[in-house]
């Protein structure tokens, strides 16, 4: 079967929005009697992937994703590129745009997708790209943070001080679980930094990103330092690739294995080292501000956490709250994470009760 329209969906966490967008695009196409195949980039990896024959036969490709997808394979095809939320909310509009033919051809990495549609103009901008790079780092970091955070949380079931050999609550299993969870949490910043850089500059960015992330983590810059380091590493690799572009093709191997890593770590490493001092101050000030409410005024702390968790419903502010909670949890400040857990379940519970008791209104 040949597909006239192909769709690609993906969200940072790869769980809900990826499949919601796919379902919305499929339904909108079905309503108009159009054949469509949607490739999903979820937590399970790439599913329902396209063959080259399907790509060649397609009239339009709709990309509704907040993460990097392999767009180069669509060079020479008409491409619509929007955020995953547009794929959910405006699926019918996207299908109508695809049918209208008002979509320009994507010409490869040196070109940008240009469409007369205001929908595309809204999404294909600088800030959306920043968001995509940031969420690529967050999506790779989250499973590690969740695993480490749960291990630490479970260790507290033996007692808040059960991992401390000097405490009367000491338990050897709890200490080991706490240590394993702490090691996992120690990977949080390097992974965040590395995959932001990888999103910007591919594999060379990943290498420098890990190193810069380790510098950020060692120097105590935390989550914020990891973000800055990721964009710094990715940007420097892009700059070096441009400067070394005129080298003979025979030196491509040397450039990838020696020049980019060595020059990248030299420049990005030193820059990250010297900006670590102000970043560490900002990070500690933020952590102290939030943890200060834990005992002085937990109600205000709960309001702050609730607003952060619900502000963008799974976006970067929500992720920042979760990561801050797990970081404080690792230090024994457990009330913040309790607030995160409570705040995150409030919107879905409210939605569930609204559907249950108000289904006749919908």
C-alpha cells in the first residue's frame, strides 16, 4: 500500500503526547479518506518506521515532534514541521494544509522548511529549536533520574537516616540502595549536558557534552550548569566544524577522532571551568531558597511546587521542578519531592473526576 501522507510524531518523554499526536493525525486523515502512515519516536524507540519506497511515494510529510528526528531522509519532499502539541490540537488543520499543496520542499540541511502557513512560521523559529535541544537532554536524563530517585526514596523506608552508619536507624541494605541511587543521580548532569550537545552537533557534540557535563557536575553547578554546558559544547563543536570545513576530505577521520574532540574539550572545558563559579552560586542560591521553605513555611513551598509542576504540563518548568525534587531528595530534603508527587497527580485526577461526574456536559 502506498501512503500519500506520512507523519512523524515524538515528544521529549516519548510516552503520552507521541501517541496522542499519531492518533489525532491518523483520525484526521481517515475522516478525509486519505491514506496515512505515522512513525512514532517514543520511549520504546522508533516504531512503524518508513521504507524508502513509502517516502518516495508520499506527497507530504507531517512532522509533529519536540525532539530531533532524521529529517534529512525527506530532502526533496514537501515537509510540514510543527510541535507535537500542534499535532494533537490541530491535526485536521495540518491535513488540510497538506492537501492544499501550500508547503515548500525541504532541500536538505542547508535549507530551512519554509511555509506560507502561519502555523509553520510559529513553530520553526529559534526558540522552538532551543526547546527541542533542551528536551532532548531532559528526555534522556529522566529515566536515570527516576531510577536513582526511586532507589533513594525506597532506602528511606528503612528510616530517614538508615543509610548513615552512625545512626541507630542504620541498615546495610538501605545504605547500599542509597549509594546506588546516588551514583545514578550523579549521572544526571553529564547525561543532560551530553544529549543537549548531541541534539545540536550530533555525535561529536555528545563526546564533548559528557566531558563538559562532568565538569559542571564536579564544580557543583547542578541542573542549570548542565543546560548551559550542553549549549556551550554543542555550539563550540558547530563552530569548529565550520572552521575545519575546508580541510581535505582525506582528513575527515582525523577531524572526527582527534581534532574535534581535542579542540572541543580544550575550548569548552576551560570555558565551563571558568563559568562554573557564577553558575554554582546561582544553583546553590536556588536550592537554598527552595529548601529553606521546607521547615519555615511548607504551605508556600507547596504552592511554588504546584505552580511549577502545572505551569506547562510536562514542559521544561515541570521537568525542572521534578529534577530539583530528586536532587533535594538525594540530600535528604524529602518534602519538596513529596510536593512534586502531589502536584503532578492533581491535574489528571481533576480531569478524571470531571469526566466521571460531568460526562453529560462534554
